[in-house]
């Protein structure tokens, strides 16, 4: 079972690889990065384990491409 985290404020030119690099060392399965975009720069990330998701949340207020991002616990239902 995957744990879903919602990332907001992703820079418009960022890619799934940038997201994976931001969470370096944590397990994100193939196809686990879903960039939605929009005005809030939403991305949904599926982590392989609860522990990976917990570690990922420690990156809240971190930076991708010089832009500060926000992380929120989410769900598969919200992602869909």
C-alpha cells in the first residue's frame, strides 16, 4: 500500500526527476510522481512505505529550483 503526499508550489519548469531528487534516498515506485500543475503547482507522490512518507514530510518548506514547497498528507481518492 502506498502513502500519498501532496506537494504544492512546484515550479512550473520542474519535472518528475526534480521531485525524485528532492526526496533522494526515499522509495517512490515507478509511476509514483503525478504532476498536476495548476495555480498551486500540485504534485501527488506515492511512497512505498509509511517510513518513507514520514521521512519525506521532514522536507516540508524545503526548496525545489529555488521555490519553497509545502507538503501535506493526502490520499489516493484526493489524487484521483
